[in-house]
C-alpha cells in the first residue's frame, strides 16, 4: 500500500495549481510572497533530494503537512533499507527513490522472514509509514459493524471493512491464539479475518 500511495503525496503537495491560461494569476501580497518563496525553496529541496516535484506553476501554496510526511517517510524508508541490509550482511545500497527502495526491500523478504526480530521491525515500520501516508492523503474507509461477538475476546467489537474484504476485531486488548499474529506484539495491529475465512467460520 505504501508503494502505491507514496507517489500520490507529490500530487497532493500543492493542489489547485491550475490557473486560467487567458489571464495571469494575481500578485500575492508581500508577506504571502515571502512565504511562497520559502515553500518553493522547500519544494526544490524535495525535488533535488528525493526526486519529488509538484506539477504545475502557480502561486498556490504548498501543503506543509504533506511535505513533512514526504520527509518522514523518505527518511524512514532509507533507514529501514539500511537496517535490513546491515542485518542481512549485505553491502550498502546505491541511492534511489522511495518506491525503488521499497521494491528492493520487497526483494529481500525471504531473508527478512527468516529473522523474526527483523521481520517484526520491517512490519511495524512499514505499517507506521503506510498509516502516516494514508492519513496525509485523507483516506477513509467504510466501516460496518458486524453482529455477534469476537471469537477471541468475546467483545462486541467486530467491524467489516468492505474495501479490504476483511473483518477486524477493533478491541485493543484482543489477542488470538496464533503466536505469530501481529496482535501479540504490535499495539496498532488488529486480528483480521479475510472475507473467505470469515464466511467459513
């Protein structure tokens, strides 16, 4: 999900940049012009260091919370790849864009899975960054209450997420019996049944 959504942040960095071509954009006041110069300088830095650029040309201000998210995820992915390669005894990777680094990490999943500590770290970090990316993009998902009680914790906390075709128990105290399930060691993880599993219960 992070690999799919990260490039969308560049588009969201400065939305509403289109202005009618038959008339010039109005000249901003001096204080706004100063702020726009600073934000454009930051956008140039993002382009030079991360390969990201917001398309179009206008006086539309950048969305700084998107810029912060891009910087946080970029730093996080770089650090994650370095940690993975170091733990697996691999040489340091060449510089690359965030999507390329994520694909390279994906190519190392067999080695990552063989190390439970590393696998948990990769899982936690990618989930954290994916959640941050989704929040910045304003993604929301339809949630439907499911009747009945959770088979693990017996609470009325089951919710269906149609977009994911999954049922989750949203009780933060819920723990299932599978020792390798993320609900045991990740506070943000919720035990999940895919649609097929739930229908065959």
